[in-house]
């Protein structure tokens, strides 16, 4: 199934769930952080199986919960960056991307 074009609302949703996950991470609420990151990663994703594959790899490595949360955080950050780049310039202006996220994403390009 082909992925639909990204919308401003989807980018906002992913950014909000990413921020929530980061807040949970800071509070050491790792299970809640993982759930937030997973939710964000599934919004208009290109590969619906990617989270299952990541989960299998993390279980095989026997990572700690904090490390697992960081792995999902990275997954969601990459996904959010890709969605933002898919927006037109006009649509990007409609999404107030967090300044720290913008700076981090700019350094990836």
C-alpha cells in the first residue's frame, strides 16, 4: 500500500507525541515514553512493520528499558524529520516546529 502525502496535521501530531515522549523520558517514565514514540512513528509511516522489527532487535540485544526508550525516540525523530521535509514550504510555515528540533534536524542534512 502506498503511503499518502503528509499533512500539516500529521506533522503536528508526530511533533506533539515526540515532545510527550521526551517529557516522559526526562521523568524516567520509560514505558510511557516508548508508547508515545511508537504512536508518533506510526503516523503515516512508509513501513508498518518497522516497529515490530525494531522491537525484535531490541529484545535480542536485551537492552534496558531506558535504552529501549532512546531507540524508539531516535526512530520517531527520524520519522518526524522526514515528514517535515515532505511538506511544502508554505505548509512548513503552518507547523511551528520546535526550535531545538529544527536545529538538530538541520545538522542532519
